[in-house]
């Protein structure tokens, strides 16, 4: 029986960063993954595949150039599923190769198989070959991520009715697509395939979607995707989904019907904790298979067992999972480290992109914070004209009391890159004055920060040190 300082279950962003951190601390660490290739959901079915697919779609469809050359413009006239997969597999192979090299360089051991707890500090790993390896450790990190939610009333068949994992293996590009669930995954895939001129219907049972995003941004985004051809059905509960021999028939609770060649069910994910037999370690999960942790240390209710990444729920981002894994490993191995920054960016890789950092206008109102808003449209920038951008906006929220920036929301081209300027200013407690004082490269989309900053600055109270005093003077004679 082998013993380790730290055993990590799962090799996604959280598990990867925790293992490498432990390796750099010269501890004996093992990563267990149920798949035969490292990387977890992020590399194989989640973040990397979906973002690679998006980039391929935008490049081959000529989407970014259509404002100049017309809606019929395409870089490649006939795009098929093999075109989308070619770049995808090349990217995934590269990601796995980099990860394997990082583990080797940092002396991280790996084992492929299904892990289950047999006691608080004991686990067994069953391999595909039928072997069972028994292991013990001082500390454990559960970073198993999530799996797709597959309700019994949805007749999944792997070809025309699929979940988000199966969707990546599509044999042909459908001429019409129904997406159920207007969460991040559903919105991303719906808008991607709309850019391929696929007729897309996006169904969401609730009356709103992406509720954590500023409503002004969602209003602008909704207008854009509808203009791009997405049929967005909000408040549309589903009564029945039928596999109708060659097409999919969806009956809505309001009596309407939606017919398409393919249906993607993307309404939620579950923590991938089934099979771990967590009860043997003294742990329980919630109704969605997720673990509860101390958000500063990522310790579970069992002090020597940690959890990080999507398996602990919100915000369920690859970027935050990396930070969580590092912090968890340092705490588990009694190594002081820098805490996580309070503000992190949220990116949605839809078409167009959405990215936010800090508070929304609705949050500012709920907290009773007096504020001012600054807005810039991408079409107001020279770079926007050069790129042919007809849409896109940047919105900033400033405290009237402290003048600090408290929230930034961006929708449009490059949003997920541009947001990092906001993140830096937020974490450094910068004010509206930063955007007015500083020079931005010209022409760039980042110049929108200057425009939005001035927009707010010109409506905000003038600081005492900048007020101009005019003494009364007597008129001559």
C-alpha cells in the first residue's frame, strides 16, 4: 500500500494546479483520473473544446468580416463537422501533452482508474484492466468536476437528442437546432451555431436568463442574438420531447411546438461525486452532488479532505478552479500563500462575448450604494470602425462617495480580454480618475474605457481640489 502527502482525485484545472503546487513544495503527490487521458472535463468536453469550436466557427464562417462583405460572406463555403473537429483534436492533444510534461517536471505521480473511499484516509482505485490499488494519504483533494444532467423524461439517443458532452462528437452540422437551457453552456452553443447560419431555437423555462449578469448588458445581448437569427423562447416550460424519426419534436407547456433536426439539452450539470463513496470518509453532498467547503481554505467538513473546482458549485469557472486548487494545496500542506483576489472576471464565450467583473447595477441598487454609470459603444471607437463592429458596449459603475470603480460589464468582440483592465483597477481600488488621467493605445477597443470613464466623470461631482473659484471683480468706471 502506497502512502502520499496529498492525493488529488481529478486532473482538471483545480486538480492540476493543486498537484503542481504540491510538487513544487517537494511533497509526494498523486493524481487519479478516471479517464485514460489527463485534463478532466475542462480539456476534453468543457472549456477548451467549446472555446476551440467557437474560434473555428468564427474563422471559417468569416463572421467577423460580414459587416464589410455582407451576410453571405464565408471564408470556407461548405463547412462540415470534420472541419470543426480537425482543429479541436489538435488543440486537445496539445493541452494533454503540456499537462503530462508539467506533471513529469514536477514529479507528480498519476494513476488512471475509478477511485472510492474505503475510510477517512484510505482509497481504492479500480483500473480498466481489473486491478485494484489501495492507497493512503495525509490529505485529499476532490476535484472531480461535474457531469451533464440527464433527466429521465428526455429521450437521449446520442445522435439527434444529445447532452453537451455528446454534442462535440456530432457527425454532421444540423440545418436546425433546438437548445434547451439558456445557461452559459446553452447560450454559447446556440450563438455559435447561429453564426454558422444554422436555424437555432433557444428555450428557457424561466422568464429570464443569465441572471447574474447586469440587465442592461443582457438587454443589449438579447437584441444582438435575435438579430443574428436566434429564436429565443423565454418562459417556455417543456411538456414533451419526442424522437420523431429524423427530427426532434418539442411540445411546450403553452401548446406551441418546435421542430428541428437536432436537440441539445444543456439544462444544468451535477457534481461528479457518484461512485466516490464519500460516506466512508464522513462526507455528504447536496441534491446536485456538490460538496460544501470553507471558501477561504477549501476544506470540507472533514478537515483533511479538501474540494475545489466545479464540484463545489458557483462560480464554476476553469479560471477560478485554478486559484482554488492552488490555495487548497498550500493550506493542506501548511504553506502560507497569498489569498485570492476579491474580484475575478466572469467570461461567457458566446457570439458576441460577455464578460463582467465586480457588481452589476442591480447589486448596487440592492446595497443602496449611490453610483454613476459610464457607457461606451464600440462603434464610437476608431478601432471599432476599422473592425467593422456595429454592436458592442462597455459599461462601468462608480461609487459617488469614493469615486471607486465597483463594476464593469462588457458585451462584444474581445470582451473576455478587455475585462482584465477592469479587474486590475477594481482590485487596486482605482477610481474614475484613473480612466480620465491615463492614455490608452489608439486605435484600440480598450479606448472604450476612456470614453466610458469620461462619460461618468462629466456627470459626477467635481472634487474640491479641482473646483475653480471665481472672485467677483468690479466693473471699470
